[in-house]
């Protein structure tokens, strides 16, 4: 995997995030993917398999709310990439983009460019007082 390939994968991730469409999500991950959507990468909270990822992803329903995402690809070595991201949500409470998260993604890719492992660590930004 190279940096351009990681950027293409992130473009696909954004597309899936915006649509919640099964085919967009499926295009990102191998059949046996291990996906960790929480700040701990292993264990019972991990989503194993692409069907589970699609189901859990769609259950969150981020396509129905406003969001924006900025990122930097920090490192790419072999089949592994590290991405730093910033996610902002507009929850419709009259104060857009006030819910913000810092993210670090660890992605391990299969030879075909789909993710076989995905783990994210995130922290919510404190609200300004």
C-alpha cells in the first residue's frame, strides 16, 4: 500500500460514511475484517466479518446527521497505515460542529486494497465554556 492508495481508501470511507449504503461499506473491507470502532483494539467489542461491520455501521446512521472530517496520513509502511483525523458533528442543536473528536486510525490492508484490520482510537473534545 502506498500513500495514494490510502487516500483512495479514505475517499471510499467518506463515501460510505455519507451514504451508509451496503455496497459502499463492503467495498472497503475484506470478508474476514476485524474492525475495532472503540479506543481498544481487541476483544469482545471488535466487529468480526464484513457483514457485521455493515450491520453495525448502518445502525449508527451517521449518514442522517451532518458531519465533516479532516485527516492527515501520518505513516504508511508495507500493508499498514496510520491516519490522524478530526471529526465534527452537527447534531441539530443550534450550535453546528460543536461535537468534535480527534481520531487515530490503524489500518492493515489486504493486497487488493481493502482493509483486513481497522482500529480507531478517539477522544471527544471538551466543549468550550
